[in-house]
């Protein structure tokens, strides 16, 4: 009987050790985060007030470029955004940029890694055609691994099909 109770206690302790506790977040922190996110979505959240980007990681003046499904072709809107990004880079010659290629979660991981790479490279090539030195532009692909929106609908997928810019 004692062996059974000890065994049950050990199992319960192991099971409870695997559970994570929630971190304490005050409502003011949550409100600040959602306010920051809302400002970014509405175009007022970037550091210089120009309002590029919409996600919590993008606080600088370089805007994301979005792609159609299963494509790495730059739309007219994407080219306009890259032209704006190039102008900022030309005025900030001491800065370099990491261009992250992202995809939605449809397709295999291998395919999405390759598509993310093509997206990052297409943005880099366009910026170099606009006069930005390729030595200032680094690319990486994350495929579907770092979605902005985890939803399973076209709106969410459209947000995830992007080249994201990180100023270094």
C-alpha cells in the first residue's frame, strides 16, 4: 500500500513539474502592448512616425513587403515599399538590414524554406538595383516557422507571406 501511494505521489510530482505557470502580466502592460500593436496597424507606430510595418517586432522605419500566394514576385505595392526602404537606407549609410523571408503554413516545410529564401532574395536584389550595396543586406529564411498571425484563413496567411526587415 505504501509503495502504491509513493508511486502515485511520484507520478503526480512529475506530471505537475511539466506544467508551466503563467507569467504575471498586468493589464497596463497588456493595454500598452495592444495599444502599440494598434498604432502599428494604423500606421502610427514606428519610431520615426512613418508607420511602416504592423507587427510587434518592427519598430523602425523599414517596412515589410508582402507577396501573393506561392510567389516571390514583387507587386507594384511591394516595389513602392522597397523604394521607400531604399531611400531610408541611402540616408542612413551606417545601417545594414537583415531581410527575413517568411511564408504561410501551407505547403511542406522544405518548400516554404525555399520560398522564404526566394522572397528575401527578391527584396535584396530590388534594393541593390536601387543602389543599396549588397554588403549592407543580409538574407535569411524562416519559411513558415515564425508566423505573424497563427490564424488559418486568407487574412492571416497574407500577413505571413512577407519579407520582414530588421535594421542592424
